[in-house]
């Protein structure tokens, strides 16, 4: 039934006129003002407060407020799939910003070796059944297409799976969300080998506390660890021997090699993350962000 609902939404989005997914007024998928709110500014580094240990560097296209919030909720909860392309474009811009920041931190202009692998944070199975689609995965596919169209080899590697059910995150504070998600994700069988073929970028539609991206990063690092199992394991990667410093500036930002000989089982690229939107309080350079929000209004 969930798949049937998804097909029906795809069909209706194609043949019926749509109101703006952001403000609801203009007879367009996303009016110029709302598109500017979503993609009109350069994506920025975002840091939740408190920043979880183990959270990779995250870039976001827009603050989660007003029209952007409405568009994401329309796509996620109401199945307005016509919003997928503009949301994918915004995510692709955030991915580019993360890759550029990673190259700058590494001190070199070279791009990532191999394709960019967009790894979406999976929604809970019950949420996918209720919504009829997985929003993060759908937006990731659109972002990968946009990246390829603009010259960046990219593909989606949907290798993360939920190991067990978790409680609803609504109403939980940052610490409770971390505890709720601890150990909840793992890489599917064979997925670890796929992740060694390029630069891993974790992607999601939204970041609030960073708990989901932190858990996703832990699962990917465990799968890529030469000492750990390829799948469904809990081992910590030797590239990150201490999680305590990862949420601060001493986090490594350049390509790193692991293992005794720096061999083929090592992490070849630093993990970064990108989201469509994040909490306004998490954006760096807040005065400029405030000015951008004022202009969009």
C-alpha cells in the first residue's frame, strides 16, 4: 500500500497544479521568494549546541525556519514529491560546500578520489510505511543527479539500516536523542566494501541536535574499520581512536589512511555530512545569516 500511495502521489504531482510548497500562495512548486530562502545563500557550516562527539563536519543550505520548514514538511509528511528537485539542488550545494571545505582543510585542490557517495540517514520503517516514501533517500537521489549534471561524479549508497527500533525523537533533548539512537544503525552486508570506493558524505533533510548524523557516522566508521566487521558491528575505527575530540576543532579534516600499511581496507576520505536545513542557532556567522533571512522576507 505504501508503494501504491507513492505512485499515486507521483502521478498527481505531475498532472495537477501545485501551490508553492513554502508559502502556499503562488501556483508554482516553489515560488521565487521561497526558492531564494532555500537556495539563495551559500551553504554554511553548522554546529549544534551542544555539539555531539563524533559528529562529522556538517554543511546546510538553509536555516530550518518559515518557508524552508514548510517545504520540508510538505515533502516529508504530505508527500509533495514535486518539491524533490529543488530540495535535491539545495542538498547538492551543501555537499559541494562540504567537499570544498574538506579539500581546503587538507591543503590541496584535488577533488575526492572516486565518486562522491551520498549515504542517506534512513527513516524508521514505520515512518516510511506511514509516509509512503523515504524523504532523505529521495532527496539524496535528486542531489546525486544534480551533482553529476554539474560535473561531480556522484551516486547514492543507501547502505545504512536500523538494527532495532528507536523511540520517537519528538520531545527528547540532545542527550536523550543521542542515547536513544546509540547503536541503532549499521551498514548492511557488503556495504562497507562499497564505501571504500569514494568520498563518503552522509546526507539528511534536516539536522537539529546532530544525533542522527553522529550515529550514522559511527556506523560507517565501524564498517570501514580494518579491525572491525564489514557489517552490523560496533567496532570503533582506528582512524578515530578517541571520540572525545571529534566534536571540536582538533577533528582531522584531510584524507587519512588507516591500518598498519595504509592498505586498501582503510578509510580513503574523511567523512563529512550535508543537509538541506538545520536549526538557525547552529549556523556559523549568525549576523550574515540574520541579514539573509531578512532579505528573504
